[in-house]
C-alpha cells in the first residue's frame, strides 16, 4: 500500500449554548417514536431547541431496516447541515444505511456551510469518516438522541452534555476499567469508530486511506470472534494500520466473553508495536463516553487515559 501522510487535526465546531437549535436526523435505521420523544425531552431539559427532520420516523417501503429512502435520509442530513439556524446535527440511532446514502450528499454545499457539531456512533462511523475526509471537521463519537443507552444512563448523558456545553471540563477521557493491553504512551489525531464499518469502508471515496499517525478508536457490537478477527485481519492486510500511533479500545457488547475477545485483540494488535489501551468506556457499552474525532490527543495506556490537546469544541 502506498504510504500516506500522517493525520492532521481537523476544524473544531463551536460549542453549544443554551437555546441552541439542534437537528435530529436518522441516516440509518428506523426510529421508535417513543424513544425519539424521550430523547427530545432530555435535549429540551438541557435548554436546547431540538427540531426533528422530516423523515426521522419514516421507513423504507421495501427494506424495513432503513429509516426512509436513501434520498430522503440524505436530504434530511443535507438540509440540517446547510441550515444556518442549526448549530448541531444529532443522529437519532444507528443500525444500517449510511453507506447507501452518503454518496447522495452535496459535499461542496456541506463544506460551504462550515463546521457544526455532529454526534453519533455505530453505523454513523461512515459519516464520521466522510465528514473528516470531505469536510475536514471534528465530529463527536457519542450517544444518540433515541438510543437506549442515552435514554437510560446518566453517565452517557452527563459526559455528552459536558462535551457540548463545557468541553474544557472533559479534556481527559478515562473509565474505571481502562488498562494497558500494550503499555506505553503515544500522540496522534483521534479517529475510528465501529470496527466492522471501518473494514467495510476500505477503498471508498469517503474514507481515510490510512490510520497512519492516528490514535485509532475501535469498538463493536454483536459480532462473533471470528468476524472480529476477519475485520482486524482485513485492516492489517490492507496496510490501513501501518504507522498507527496507538489504539484505543472501547466496548464489545454482545460479542463473545471479553476474555476471548481480549485474546484476539492482543493477537491482532499486539504486533503493531504501539500502545493499546482497553475498556476505555466508549461505544455500545452502558454509560458510553463521548470521544471527539479529529482532535490531537495523548494516550497513556498505563494510566488508561486520553488527554486532549485542546477542547473538542471551540
């Protein structure tokens, strides 16, 4: 694989203030109305002004795993991002579907609209990659407005709220179980997300050609160990992990027992010769923390900490 330049930091959007208008979109799977309503109540409790995109409660006429047609989901995201009165775009849930709609977005218009806060995870990994590559903007890997983990967990809510309103208070990201899988310290730009999506994104026009120089965050949900092995092996064989500065591991909910997953992670990532921290508390696990992608940070695997060079938002 041809060597690529190390990753550089991206443009940080402005933090939110009371009264900020936030658009809720559904780029992937269908959204249960009762969960959306509960999430909107939480956002209003933060003194935000949430507006729901037209097709958030939609459903594809043939494929029930999609929240409306590809064109409708893309139009919702496009309109929210390009609306000058919208300060943030929050995803309602993940599932599957971003890869079907991301090519329909007008990236020239998105760049022209400037940076704004964007939050999501899981299938939204494909949009984190696209917004980094095509718009050069920092994004937040964090809980989603209609996600069960967000609705029922105070830690997930509190950490996202602090990141949105007072990002200087969460410059250090850590979790109680965080520990070194491979000890050491490293610096780089944060990137990553759901492992299966990163593997699926290889070779697409909206994905980074390499994680070189970055601190790669990885997590996943509901995957057999052999499938996690396949994804990691694919990234290794493609050269995508060549030159990565360090690896940050989150949750592996509904996968095999963690002892088995841990053995695989050590086997596939230990040979990179870089620090690796495990169980840092982001992803599909309970009380997931919010991690900004596109910001430079220092990883101390021994201490189980990520320290941001600057707050996630301006």
